[in-house]
C-alpha cells in the first residue's frame, strides 16, 4: 500500500483563479485525508461551493459531503448558466461593495436588496430569510455554511459585473419599474400630483413622472437619462424608452 496516498482534482480554467498559485494547473494533487469531504477540500483550496457544479469520480456524480478514497481522481465542473435560483424570478442581495451594480440591477427592474452599511451576519440572515442570492466579491462570505444561496461576482468593473449577473441568472427584465435608490416599485404620476415636489424649471420642462411607492422619490427623464437609457439598451435592446 502507498505510504503517502493522494487524490487528484481536475479543476476547470474558470475556477483556477481561486486556487493558490502553486495549484493553478489543470490537476491538483493532494494528500489523502480520510476525514475530509470533497466540499471541505475544495473550500480549503479557496473555491466556494457556490461556484461548483457537478463533482464526479469516474462516471459517478458525488455530493460535496462525499469522502474520496485514496487514489481517486475527481473532476470538478462549474455550474451551468443560466443557473437555478431559490425563487422565480431571482431575488438578489448585494454586499456593501457592489452599490453601483445594485442601482443598475434595480434600473432593469430586478428585485435587488442593498444597504451600504451591513455586516456579514446581517447579510446572511437577510439572504436566507428572504430567499435571496447573496452576490459578493468576498469569498469569505460564500464560505459560511449557513448561507443558502450565493454567488461570487468575478468581474471588477460595473458594466462587466452587470453582464455577468444577467448571464448567470437570466432574470426577467422590467426596466424603469424600480427605484434605483431603495428598490421600491415605481408608479406613474401626473405633473399635478407631484408639482409641490418639483423645482419650477423641472415643472416647465418635463411632463412624464414616476414616484416610488416606498421612499416617495420622484423621477423624470432628466439630465442623466441618456446614460441610463444606454445601460438599458445594452441589457435589453428592444426595451421601450420610458422614465
């Protein structure tokens, strides 16, 4: 019997950036630990289980709590996109570092919870209680065993982050229906209904308004509307141009 038995993991290219530099080849050779599950092994290498799809040994599919035998070769796949979510449509929760992404997701009508002053335990509690997918670039959050659903946002820039989230979860898009500030639903209002909230120049220039049902902010197609419209068009080219 081999005095130093090992296991071998085949890690796909999309997951190798999680690995320590010394393990970033196609194959990772590790000492066999009879007490370690595959889930523990993957997380010890830096790979959150939220980023793992099928785990296979030969033709068999095994669960993360499987304990491999000495000499096993394990294949690790990424999840298929679009990925299943706990709810239909998906509901999202973003950590404190993804505020700009949160506003863009809300612009597209996606139910997106966000607060710029939340600690990790409260994020986990909200994600689980409201069946939201926790989106973060902090792998430590995704390692929490209590977390029911999460995803690592790999892209660094907001445009790429938005494309990534839309591709990964394929949420239905309903632009101009949510408040970018608080996630509340917008409803149309007449100029007369919100005249007391507007500056004279705004009242004279615009005639199309919407108001948030929650925070009561008033919106109209103002100076930044062209920039917002371009974001919407890139996400959904056939979307009507509404405020």
